[in-house]
C-alpha cells in the first residue's frame, strides 16, 4: 500500500508523492513515486515522463505523512 507524503526539501518547494515504505534509520535515499507540487502541478525541474525520483535524505528537511482514506473516516472527539 502506498503512503502519501509531503516532502520538504532544502531550498525547494514542498513535493507530494507516494512511497512504498517509510525510510529506515540506516537509509540514505528516498524513492518517491508520482512526484508533484502541492497544488498537483508538475515539478519544473523534472522531465514530463518522470514517474519515480530518488532523493538523498541529507537534502530533506522533514517528511509529513498524510492520513489514508481509512484514517480520514474515523470520527474523533468533536468540541461543541
């Protein structure tokens, strides 16, 4: 199952994409499938047909993990 993430790269805009597994503590690279900008547009520095990109982890500031469809359907406490 693919995990949707928001990847924050040093001196670049954020990138949205999918990964198969979360990076382990000894990984050096992160493989992103279907990379795109947050608004869904193509990244200007990638060719049109690129589907997978590998980024070195030392360039990544932090990673946001987006909730899956199942997690979005869970009803939490509502403050009224």
